[in-house]
C-alpha cells in the first residue's frame, strides 16, 4: 500500500509541475517586435539591467524632431551575452553607442537589439534575443 501512495504522490507532483510550466513560458519575438520595422539609433547609455530572462539597456537618443527620448532595448539573457563576449560592466551610463534592431509593435520607445556598436572603438557586439530572426 505504501508503494501505491508513493506512486500517487509522484504522479501528482509531476502533474503539478507540468501544470505550472506555462507560467514560465517565454514570449516570442514576433509577438512584441516587428522585424519589418528596423531601427538604428545613436545615443548615450543611461541604465543597464543585467537581469533574466533578458538584459535591458536604456539609451537617450534624439528623435526626428530633435527631442531626446529614452529608449529601452531588449537583449538576450545575461548567460547568452557572456558567451558572446559581453561582461556585466561592458556598458556603463554615459557610454556612446549605436543600436540596430527592430521596433516594438506597440509603438513605444522600445526595441529588440540585433547589434550594439561602441562608438568610441567601433566594436560591434551581437547578442540579441532575436539572433537568427529575419530582420
């Protein structure tokens, strides 16, 4: 009888784990960003969030009217960025950068970064969560 209870408990635990899995579901690139709306901005880093599931870099950049706008750029996970040569302290507030990527579908000042170029050295960094997507 103990074996039956243990089997039941194991199956119940497995069922709960599978039921909780959608809570950890990851958004798709296409749901938030539009590959048909490329964007390239030159700006200055204001903030870096080295967090999971995506790192975020915020920059101040001038829009078409000459107004400074703060843009949020989504990158890949910190782990994937480290594999591509990034370090946690590579970009700091005040660093001049050029971002290329895809605009958010909702029209906000948000984009998914395909590449980041350090303007002082010309070093181009890859590591977007959209790597491999048609841009």
